[in-house]
């Protein structure tokens, strides 16, 4: 691999593995199914409905696939009995037809070869590919020990590779995506509530009175159930606070949009904590019963005023105070006024501060 151009050329041969092709754009945007289905030339009775679920994201919405007599998927719809999708799939889910029929989809193992002095791939049988991998793994284990092999894991199917590597004799397994995606979220919930938020998340967006989105882009990093619940929350009059440098989809639906300077999220959070503590807006009974180190926290944020945060985040002090009060007001509404969470942060991804 001598040049960047060669790297790009050989890499493009494997793009079918992730369906990142020009043809993908057509079905993501919402192209209709094959003409034999969409123009009515076949009756609905000619298709079998096969239960399935979507794994394009970890929501795993349940659905139904319409399969032709020839075994081709013609259409995918949501399953009405699934509480995660309520019978509706997002564009990625319905786009599963395109993933299945894409001509560039990877269907067989490819092995790197040199042809006419250039590196490329050729098709291989599964037996050939697996024999090659097994031979190489055995050589590595005999020379350096099995523990020298590491696995970079991702997705639910990764557990099979985890079992393989453990059986091989290595425990060097990691998921880099954890730090970039779900890790901060799960860690925060563990430290705050004592349990993981799980997937799909057990947060109640639909019945919340105040929804704070920071590091999250509902409607863009779409999780089907959350988008539906946020829509219901807006219809119920929930206060939406969105922290985002961009006027995102969520920001356009929010009562408060905080166009923060990138990489300054932590300064805003510290300033919110300052307001909630020093304006006497926090739940004293809860803190007294469950919190440790509150006095140290109070002292730590003493100087982190909205004025201090303004110089870092570019968010005006009054806007910081008003949004902190909105959170406190939502939390102070008497029980029974509306069921569910009074206030919720939906932090998805790593805060870039």
C-alpha cells in the first residue's frame, strides 16, 4: 500500500459491506420498492409476511417483511404489536429492502491479492477464507501466544466474535464505539441512578415536563421510539431545551435553543449546577437522603456563575438562568399533575469539553 490513491481504490471495493454506495441514497431517501410490487402487477396474496426486526441501530424495531414467491423482499413495515416502534419504522428500517437488493452488497468473502502489480480483492469461498484465517491465527498463537490478538468489537453480533477470541485464549477485547457513543450515557446513568439506561432506553420522554437535549440530536441521530415520544411530549406542552451549535431539528421544536460554542458543554453544566444550588432550586430532601459530597460540590461551583460561563460558552447569562429555572419548575410540580419524569437530560455521545 504505497499511496493514498491506492488505499482509496482498494477500500472502495469493500464498501458494499456497509452499503455506502451511490445506490444507497435512493432508498434511504425513500425510493419505492420494485415495480413488480409497487405497480400492482402482483396481488397482495402473492407475498408472504415474514416477521423480522431491524438492526440498523440498537433499537431493534420489530417489523414484517413482504416476501415474494421467489424469496425476494419487496417491502418492510413496522409491527403494530411492538411497543418500541408502534407499527412505524424510520427511513433506515424501511430502507432494508435496498440493503437486501443493493447490487454492491457484499455477498461472499474477499481476499486481498496483487494483480498486475496492483493490490485488489478477489472472491473466495467460505471454506477458503475460514481456512486461511484459522491458519493465520494458529501461526500467531504458536509464535507469540493467543493473548497477542485483540478484538475491536461493535454491535450485538460481536458477542460471537467475543466467544471466539475467548475460546482462542485472549481477553483483549474492546469496543471503541463505547467511548464515542453509548459509554458516557451508560456511565452517567450508572453513577446517577445505580443502573444502566439500557437499549432501548428506559427514559420516559413522552410524559416528561422538561426535556433537556445536550449532546443529543433526536430527529437526526434517529431512534424511532424516541422521535415518536418527543412528538407526543411537544403535543402535551413539554418544555424542550436544546443545546446545540446548530439550529438542529430538535432545536427548531424547542422553547429554548442554546447555540453553544463547540467544546464548552461542561462550562454550561457547571453554571446550571451553580444556579440550581445558589438560587436554592434543588431538591433538599433528595440531596439529604441520597447525596454524598454535596458541600464539596457547592464550594466547587461557587465561582461558576452564568456570567463566567458566558465568556466561555457565548450563552447569555439570563438564558442560562432561565433554562435552569425551567428545569427546577418542572421538577417542583406536585405529583399527580402529570405522570412520568419531571425533568430529563438525554446525553448521547461524549461531551466534547
